[in-house]
C-alpha cells in the first residue's frame, strides 16, 4: 500500500472515530432535550392548575438535565448551539420565567439557568402567552387582583425585546416571537379593559339596586 493511501486511511479512521463520539453525544442530548421540553410543559400545566410544588419539582428535574446536556456537549460546540438544544432551553426558560412572575419572585438570569442568551430572550417572549392565559383564567374566577400588574409586565417584555434588533442568525427567530407578542398584549389589554368595565358596571348596578330597595 502506497504512503498516500496509508495516510488517507489513517485520516479516515480518525474522522470516523470522531463522528462516532459526536453521534453518540447527539443521541444522548436529543433524549435529554425531549425530556426537558416534557418537564417544562408539564410544569406550566401544573402552574396553571395552581400546583406550585409540582411545577417546581418538574423544573428542578429539567434544570438537572439542562446542566447534563451542557456538560456532555462542552466539547461538541456545534451540537451545543444546535436547534434542538436551543428549543429545549427556550421551553425550560419559558416555564421558569412564568413561574417566577406568577409567584412574584425575582427573574432568573440566563447564567443561573445555564442557557444561551438567545434561548433566554425567546423564552421570555413565550412567557407572555402564558401570562395572558393566567390573566384570562383569573378573570373567569372573578379575580381582578393582578391583571393590570401582569399586563404592565407583558408590555415591558415587549418593549425590551423590541430593542434586540439583531440578525435572526444571532437571536434564533426572536423577531417572529416579538411580532407575535404585540398582538397578544393588545388582545389581553382589550379583554382586561372589557372585564374591568363590566365589573364596574355590575358594582354600580348593585349599589343602585340596594338604594332602590331602601
């Protein structure tokens, strides 16, 4: 066998070994990321059903998996910054931020969560939809205590994301998320305004009825 062929075989063997390791790391990370998304979705579901402890337990499990993925892919940069990792981090962030805002806790920072800035911003944007759901559920229960407060937070999130005018390749589709938020905020503002006016009218009618009875 000639020397060039021997060299080629050696190079191919080295590359093949690298891809074997890379593929194994990818498959393991894929499984973990799917589980992160499942835990995060279940946590949000629990949160909307006022099962706070369950939501926190699920997010603790998701957090451990996120850290495992970061560690396992630390030497596989392309995989660590791939779409499936970003999606898992985004869903995890969305659940964590929703939990914090509903519980009036400090917002978790991206470094604490162990996620990328792009995933954090997209998760922050996705949380706006969950806050709308929380407000509407509260209105159905005749609970008006936090509607305006959370609407201000939603509007503030929109304002912050509007300032992140960077290429999509950097922000991973943040512009689409931001555009969707605008509609969510305005619909929520309308729903809340109607509900508050309805409550005010009912209060006035109730007072009028009592006066008439006297």
